C-alpha cells in the first residue's frame, strides 16, 4: 500500500477529536433545546425563544453533519473509505447532498443570529431613532435574502444539478413560489422584526439590562467560532499568496480539517453563552441538577433512635 495512505499521528488525533466533538455538540445542545421548548422559556422569552431555537438546532445539526457524517478525508483514509462508501451505497451523490445541507444550515444559523441581534437592538433604541434602525434592518434584509435565496440556492443547484439562467430562476419563482418573490421585492425582514417586537415605548431598567445581556450573548455566539477559524485560515491564505506551494511544507488538508474542528464548536459555545447570559436557562439547569442530585444517606445514632422510640411510645 502506498505511503500516502498511511494515516499520520496528527491525522488520527484530528479525526478522533472531530468524532468526540460531534458527540459533545449533541450532548451540550440537548439542555438548551429542552429549555427553549419548556414552559419556562415560553413565559420568560415569549416569541424570542423561537429565534434561539433556530440558532441552536441549525448549529447542532451543522456540527453533527460535519463531525460525524462527513469524514475528514484523506487524513484517515481507511475510515473515510468506509464512511464515504456507506453514503454512496445510500445514494451516488449523498456526499454532495450533505455538503449542500451544511451550506444551507450555515446560512440559516448566520441569518438567525442577524435577526435576533437586530430584534434586540430594535428593543433598545429610542423612538426617535427607529428610522435609522429601519434603514439598518433593510440593509440586513438585503444581505440575508441574498445569502439565503440566491447564494444558498444557486450554490446547491450548481453542485447538485445544473446552474440555470437568472431569468429562468426568476420566472420559476414568480410562477410557483410567489412568497419568495415577496421576500425578494419587499423588506419582509422589517415586518418580521416589527411583528416580533410588540414592545412598549417605556422600558424599565431591568428590561433594558435583560436585552443588553441577550445582545452580549449573541455577540459571543457569533464572534468566538469565527475567531477560532481566523488563525488557520490566515495561515493558508498567507502561505498561498506569499509562499511557494511546492516547498512550503504545509498540509492544507490538515489545516482545513483544523478549521472544521473550530467550526464545530457552535453548539458548546451556544450552550455556554446561554448559561452565562440567559438567567432563565441557568435556573432551568440548576433545577434539573437538583432533580438528578442523589439524596444524602441519613445516619442514625443511639440518641436519635432513643428519641424516635420515645416519640412513638407517647403516640
């Protein structure tokens, strides 16, 4: 067997870390999803919980697909051949479908973060600044619709079937799915934020503090995974731009899998951010921990036994 098919020690470590991280993502996301579906979240977060649920579900699904289903080929080719062979046995293009689903989930996760962030920003602004926020929301709407409807659909269609002409796509959308045409032509993003807010003009200091805490949590959820990806991506970009691709001595496949390993930290970071910044979720975890805590054994001494016997005799 050729030497390039022999897995390196670093490749084994990355492969094992990806698989372990996939299970960690599932374990850490379950408490957050259970909380967002509970009555406590319905009472404290109201409709905002659905945004957090979209962030949690899209993140954990994307992380699980990357870490558990899509093998880090060719770091550990023996394992990858089995995994890819199983997917090909299901359908010849299953691997491409998985990548398309990951791409769609990534856009869903980012768009949900943008919607939640703008919603919290909308709740904090004063009345005289809502025009500026409306303009900001319209800008976010253009970005989000471009990402979801155009980039995601076109990329998936290019990978899976065939890249159609723009006029053909517009004709199909206008004839068969006019709802999507509404998203393309109208700033539906603003209507969603306005419907979701239902806010009062005067808010208490406690409410403002809660909204600021949610904004901090969203910033943590967005920036930490991206910052983890920055260093390996910059190394690859700088080496390609300024270095020699033949004698650089850099394993680009290994660094790309390190980037995947960093990407798969969405769910643990999401759960950690919710625990530190969302007080109802912290209470939910505390209550669940108390329920699973074992009861301490009771030790009886001679004096306690005599007192209990005297009480029973008096009765």
